[in-house]
C-alpha cells in the first residue's frame, strides 16, 4: 500500500499558480484603472452621466439660490445632444464651443466635462461637478483675486467685481454680497428649494431635460378677486427644452384661472397669425422663421390647473437662422454675453 502511494507521481501545481497570478494581475489592472479614472475625473464623469440618465432631479442645488430669486435656468450638459442644435460649424454650435474654450482657458474648468449641472439665476451661478480649488486659486491669483472666507466657506474675490467659491463638489459664482447671501440661504434653509411654487413647477415639466427653467412672475396663490375677475396676466412660466430626436420645447404658462389661461391662449393665437408683427419684432428673415415655428406650435389649456401648455419643435436650420439674426441685431453673440456677469469672470481685466 505504501509502496503504491510512493510510486504515484506528484501533482503539478504550475498551471494553478499561473491562473492565480493571472487573477491578481487582472485585479491589479482593475485597481490601477479605477485610480487613474478617479484622478483624471473620468470616474466622476461616468457616474454623473449615469445619474443624469437615471435620477436627473437635483433640487439640492436650489439650496444655494436665495428664496427671493424670481427664477432660475438649469442646464444639464449630460442630457444635451449637440446634433439637435445644428451641424458642426453652425452659429449655435460655434458659440457653445467658443464659450467652452474661453472658460477653460480662464479657469481650467471644462463645461462639457467638469460640470454636471449648472444653475443660472439673476444673482448667483451654482454648479455641481469636479473642481480643483487649488488650481483655480492659482489661475485667478494672476488676475488679482484674493482669498476670503464666510461662515467657514473659502472663496476668491476681486474687490468691487466678483467672487467664486469651490465648496466640495459645489461651485458658486457672483458678486461678493450675493455669494455670501447664497451661503447664508443654504445654511438657514431660506433658499428657492423651500419654495413649493418653484419646485413643483420644475417637477411638472420634468428634470430629464438639458435645459429647464422657471420664472415666478407673481404670488404663487392668486387672490379671490383675481380668480373672480379672470385676471389674464401669467403668474409663472416654466420651460423645458429637449434635444432627444430633435430640438423641442415645452412651455407651461400658469394663470389665475382656466378662463385666464384661455385668454392667454387666444392672445397668442392672434400674435402668431400676425406675420408682419413678427417681422417687425425680429426682422424679415428671422420673423419668417418664427412664423413657421409658431404655426407648428400646439396650444392647449389645462382647465383644472389653470395652465396653458405650449409644445413647439424647432428644426436645426431654423435655429441657425434665428441665431444669426440675433447676432446681427446685437452686433455679435459675443458682445451680448460679455455684458453678462458670468463672462466677466472669463475675461477679467488687467
């Protein structure tokens, strides 16, 4: 028995060890890939892209917008299909690329890669994404920005002009008083996120859009007199723009009552039938384009909500004509945007 056992050849462990080594090599490669992706921002970008596709709603950004703000525009780069804005080289695409390049040169921030969601309000700009606070400070130090702090939040300020803060994954930009007020609103819970009339309207249109905005024009609840007299003025306007399968916009105009919403519908019907008025407003070429777009618009009244819904599609070539007409009327699109405080950061003076 023992002789037979001794005569059996020993088992070879070589292949098993090789397979074990291969597993460790694959695991090591995976770890290195994850680390590199994290360091380059690819991991964060990928997760943010997935979140935008599955859970686009992000009311937490509204916590940095003061509750008195009359409205906001929310931009989600992950949901934007540039093809719906026209071919490469079109006026709109060129302007987007030029603005993206200008911001990257001035701040090192890539709007298409580093920013996951952007909120524009009259007083403050709020962004969520991946920002390098130290690199930003080094770049802006060349333009006379100095460090300051408010309630534990550090920020960079250029005296008498503007300020910018990176607070974790949140970036704030605006005049220094507005930036400090934004920090106060977030801490005190007095932000736009606490106003149901804003959040409910945004939710009604849907966060699954690259552009979403709301303008609050009057008090959220109409008076009894406004309801009885059928006041025709809009109380709020909410807009959602989609680029899935082409460019389309959904507009919700809230009125004091169903009768008031019907009055607004009749007024818009009259306006879109008046080609001469559109040409006088936007010029002959753009006016004709607006008339075609207006013809395709669908206007329906939601009597139960006292709301007028407008659905309109815009073709890429029509958008290009409107963009060129707007640029011609203003001198250039760049001249218009340079008057906006956001671009003042991108092109700071000496």
